[in-house]
C-alpha cells in the first residue's frame, strides 16, 4: 500500500487550489498523515476516510482545506489502484467533504460513501 507524504498533500492542494498552501497547524497535518498510514488493521477505504476527515475537519491550511482533503484522498486511492467510478456524482462527493468538515458524517459513513464513489482499477 502506498501512503501519502507531506509533499504529496502539498502537491495535491497546489494543483487543486492553484495557489501555494500555507500551513496554519502543522500538528493537524501530521495527524492526518499519521492516521492514514500508521494505524494497524485498517483497510484502504478506512485509511482514505481518515485522511479525508483529518484534513477537512482539522483544517491544517489557512485556505483550501476541503479541496485539498478531497484531492489528497483521490490521489491516495489512485496510487492504490482505485479510481472514481464512471457514474461519479460530483454533488455526492461535495456532500461527503462538507459532511466530514462539519462533523455531520461519522467515519463509518465516510468509509461507505468512498466505497460507493471509487472502484478498483487493474494496474496493467
């Protein structure tokens, strides 16, 4: 399994936001990276949900946290051979990120929605 580094998250945020990200809380960013990589026994979607939640909810950047959370999650899943489904609904994805940001979605709900939005891709 391939995990994201701080540089990966910055890259994802810069691409999505089209500006340089300013760290507001380096501890929150470290927690997001730790949670998705270091907890034993989590599957891919549990790790993706942790990454999405901790970037969106803890807001480690001065601006662009929601789009960076989504883009970093997509990058993490893509690096692990999962892509958005062809019938992907952008409004459902936006609701997922907003629900993670305001705490209205619990981690099991985030995991389930990510499973519904992404599918495995043959790496050939």
